[in-house]
């Protein structure tokens, strides 16, 4: 194994840097937390509005591209059919791109927006709450993913380049060290994003178990859950895309739809449909002024910093990994199918999800007569919500299973992408790489959880999330360069390798 790692330079460098950063965080925990906190606030304060304009630019660019003649360009040979069915494709990209996040925020975020309106509006606060939630989970997030998917997919299947972020700019940046630095940065961001996601997910599952059984599940349970998730993800990624990742992703979406339909059918369906249509219409109408926080649509710097800037930084940090995974599963599709499919289908599904849970939560609060923060905890809000429905215990168990399953697909798809990176851009990375990254991600996650319990005065999981905000800055700047290079290549270059 040592010989294997020595001959894999990118793998060795990445793991070495990750080890040093992790060791620093453990030895100098408090100082590291302060640096991360200060740096993340600095990024959001000074680059937050740049993120807003970048997000709007990505949406407009992708729509223009999809509707232009270049949208007919196929990722692969002209006669190739899509490698995966539409159902399988949507299942995989949604599980990788958002997954457990919609469970974390299903109730908590719409209710927060209702209780704390982002800006003054003449329409109902419930519609405004859903509209702003749609904005933070809608077209812009998927446009960040779609841009990377388009650029990497074009490089991979049209120009026959290797799987990596740096491959998108290697025609203009010839310095190997600079290109390797971009790939290392991508790997580090992906790993920290993964361990933060698994850490938060296991915390919510532990909270759900405590809520269900009124028991004090703690560190041992959380560590066991993280090990279970990583082990299932390893089995999935070992089997590959078709025999592992695709199957679990399909299961995720089926369970999600069952949960969604149950809540929809046992709630006020008319009110939900009206809210969905009205809030979606407002979102489309207000999309551009909201995207640049213009005039009356400006929630203020503090609100933007806590919510929109944070979300945009988070989506940007996840864009390289998620975009590359989407590109990898999009062979045989045209750019138009890729871009419109990535932006529209998962966005509409997410809008309906938040409409069902948000509208139902608003009605529950109205029935209570007053709200005392029952849905304020991001980890327990959905479990509190289900107390108001028949078969609450069953719904909570399904939610816990779904959380585990979504986390598995986040980990297995990320490990697959990491393995592609370090196995010299291979579309089918060797199993040694999948094993190494699976083990490393598990060890890092367990260490993060232990550190969180050992230092309760410091929110370690939030620190890991804020670290993504810092790493999103170089990616946002790189995205501009990458896009310009891509536009030049596809406009003036030959559409072949």
C-alpha cells in the first residue's frame, strides 16, 4: 500500500495536506475556530455581493446556452444515446447535489422566513417565506452545479480529456504545478464538505432517535451511525455507478416521494397547491431583483450574510464535486438536456417539497394560536412536525432511514469523484483509490465528531461548514476564468478531442 501511495502524487499530496490541517485543528482547536470564523465572515462581507452577481450570471448564461444552437452539442458521439435513463439520472444528481439538506430544512427554513420576513412585501408572509426559500434552493444553486457539469462534461466527452477540474483550463494554463494546485484544492474542499455533511446528518439522526425514544443517545450512537453510513457508502462505491450508486439513489427518490405524498395527501392539498403555484410565480417574477438584492428586495447585509451569502458560498464549494459527478453520468445527453434538466427538474421538485412541508407547518402554527420556536431547531424540527400527523412514529423512522440513505449517496458519489481525481482522471477509478478515500473520509468524520463532543463550547460542525465558505472564494474566482476559457474553446475550437 505504501508503494501504491508513493506512485500516486496527487493522492499523497492531498492526504498529506488534509492530515496537517486536521492535526492543526485538533491541537489548536480554539485558535483554528477563531480563524475560520473571522475568515468566513470576511469572505461573506467582501465577496457576498460578488457571489450574488455570479449566481445570476450563471443562471442567465446557462439558459442562453441551452436555448442557443450550441445547446444541440452532444456529450459523446452523435449517435450515442444517454447512458442512464432520465429517472436514474435525476435520482443520482439530486441525491448527490442536495439530498439530506431538504430534510434538515424542510420545516425550519420556511417557518423562519415566515417569522422573520427577509424584506417587506405586499403579499402574504407565508408566500414570501416560500418564495425566498425557493430562491435559496432553486435555479442558482443548480446553475453553479450545471456550469461545472457543462464545462467538465464537454472536456470529458467531447474533447476526450481526463476527469479533473484543471482539465477545463489546461489549454491556456500550461503550468503543471498550478493545475495540480487547483485539483488539490478541489479534493480538500470535497473532503471537508463531506465530513461536515456526515457530521450534521448523524447529529440530526441522533436527535431523531432521542426524540423518538426519549433516551439520551450520544457520542457512541453518533460514531456508530457515521461508521454505518461510511460502510454502506464504501460497499456502494466499490460496486460502481450502475450496481451501487444508481440503485441507492433510486431508492432515495422513491422513499422521498412516498414521504412527500403522505404529508401532501393528509394535509390541506388545496392550500398547498395554491401556495406552490403562487410562490413559484412570485419567485419567477422577482428572481432578478432578488438575485442582486435590488431596492425593496434587499434583505440587508446581516440577513444576507447569515442566509444567502452562506448558501451561495456553500453551493459554490460543492459545485466542483457535484458538477463533475453530474458530468460523469451525463454521457449521451445534449448540453440543452443537461442544462435545462439540471436547473429545472430538481428545482421544481424542491419547490413542491417546501410548499408541502412549509404550508402545512404554517397551518399547524395557526392552529396553535402562537409560535414559541417549536420548529426552530434544524435537527429536530421535522420530527416535531410529524407529531401532528397520523403514524408519526412510522414517519420518523422513514425519515431516519432516508437521512442515512441520502448521506450514503452523498459519500459514495463524492468518494467516486475523489477516486477519479487521484487515479489520473480515470472514469472508472481503481478500487484501491475507492478504498483509501472511503477509509480516510470515515476516519476524518469520526475524529470531527469526537472533537465536537470533547469541545462542547465550540461548534465544530458549524466550523467545518464555515470552512467551505472560505474555500468557495478561490472556486468562485476560478469559475469566471473557467467559463471564459470554455466559451472561447466552444466558440472558436473544434468540437472533438
